[in-house]
C-alpha cells in the first residue's frame, strides 16, 4: 500500500464534517461532539481530524472556522476546478444545472453534445486548450463512453467522472470515479431487505 494512501471511506467522511461544521454556531467543537452529531465513532473522528488539522486543543477541541479552512485546504476546495460535461440527456442536464458544485469550487464551464442546443463535441479540443480544463464528466451511452474518454485524455484531462455503465480504459496517471446509479440503487435495496429480515 502506498505510504500516503487514504481510504475512500475517509474521503467520503470529510464533506460530512464540513457540512456539519457549517451549521455549528459555537467557536469550538470537540471530536467527541462531532462524532455524536454524525453518529460516528469518536476514535474514528479523532483520527480523521488529526490527518487534516493540527489545531485541536485538549479539553477545548477545534476552532470551527480554522478546522473548516483546514478541511477545504486538504480537499482542495480552495483551488478552482474547471470541468466540462459530455452528454446532455436528462442526467447530464441535471448535473450541468446543479448549483451545489460551487460550494466545492467546482465549475462546469460548458456542456457538449451532438444535439444543436449545446456546443458540438467536435469543439472540445479548442475549448479545453483555451480554458485549461481539469475534469471531464461523461454522461453518454456506454457504447460512446470510451471514445469520449479518449478525446478527453487527448486534451490532457487527468480526472474523469464517469456515469456511463462501463469501466473505462485509462493510463495509470488518470483518475476515474465511476458512478453506476443502477448498482448503487441495487445495493441500497439489498441493505433495506437485510434490515427488514432482522
């Protein structure tokens, strides 16, 4: 395992901490309080926060604003990420118009499709070179996804958020986050069924 490896589960908890801290009105919060609010283990939260911030004080906790800034620095939220989306069906449209990405300093600058209402996919090369795009979001059918991925890779994009139900072939230095909505829903239903059986 890589020395600096952090687990997916750890990274998924970090936005939970930030969201809760934004609601917290006091100046200081302890890892115990945060753990109780989020129904997480106290030791787990303490270890998570220790990876992110050195600002905790015994019996006082963390200054909320300082901890929020440490989280934003750790996750890169203070750096603007520029993204494009390819495939403007219903899912692509929903993602393109979702304002919640702004909170994380992620900006979807343009949408591409073969339809006339959007920039044509043939314009991706020029747009990417002009705008220095960091992230490509793929919401096309699975039979088109690898070709779109290859086009994004040819523009130097190293991070891809893939909603097509297919595993993409990419070089080792490219990060792909695969989202399969049907798989996620089936897992949810499995968990629901297990709870009902107990």
